[in-house]
C-alpha cells in the first residue's frame, strides 16, 4: 500500500502496487469493486459502477475494426475482451471503454513475439461537443510480424481495463489499465478528460 501525492491531493493505491498478481487481484474486484464497501479510506472510490455489455454488438465490432485499419492492420480479426459503460466525469453522459486483444495465441496467452496483424488496446468512446469520438487510451499494433535482429527486443503486451475508480476524490473516475507480457506486468492509471488522455501513475515489474 502506498500514498502518492498528485498535485495537492493524495491518491491511495493499495492492491495496484502489488507486483505479483496485482492485475489479477484488481480484475477480481472489478467491475463490482468492493473496497470497504466501495469506499477507499473514507472516500467514495466508486460513485458510479460500470456496466458490462455484450462484446459481440456489431456497432462496437465495427468501431474496433475501423480504428485498427487506421493503425495499418489490414482486414483485422476483431476480438473484444470486454466493454464497460460508465459515466467517468459525472455529467450524466456515459462513456464506453473497450478492451481488445488478438495475438492469435491459444488460451489467450501472450506470445513472446508478435505475429502479423496482431494488436492489443483500450479504446474510449465518448461524446465531445455533440459528436461521438474514439480515442486510444493504451495499446500497441503489429501490422508486420516481428523479425529478430541483434540488440532488438519484442515482447507484446495485452492491455485491459481492470477498474474505474475515483482515486483523488474529485468525483471523476480514473481508468486503471493492466497490461502484461510473457514475463512481466504493468498497471497504469489514466485521467480521461474530454480533451485528452493523461497518464497519472504507472507501476511495472518484470524482466
């Protein structure tokens, strides 16, 4: 457990800083996060709970496919892991967080090398100035298969939303993304404002 100062506020990050199993623990708590019945040391960390929605909805499959094509993934094989709908900033308008990954591996394992057309990402769909926008929160894209070269390193990661929590008490939800590769993992906290996605804190361990 650690208390971290961001500006003039204190953010209490508990299980997120556990190196071994941190992401899996947070995933077990979410989307129905139970931190002292939704409260994190006296502050309501979960003022609005996310809703899990169907990952096969054509509208979201099309959104993911279109975005992947902008990253030079030709004829992408869309594989959505989860879709969460939640009001991040408390304005009454729900945002949508889409976690996507496809490395063409068995049992959803993360391979040691990235095959052609593989990817993983977290997308944010929100209404900005009356228009729906799609933004990248985190991710990576591999249009071509990795070719080993001396001194180079390629270990693809899988990215997934593991929590949406108000960690600084301002009433707005931060997005917590877990990522892992074959011998390590990372947990990153993002602030997703209408104008930008900002990294607040990142903790990683592994080789």
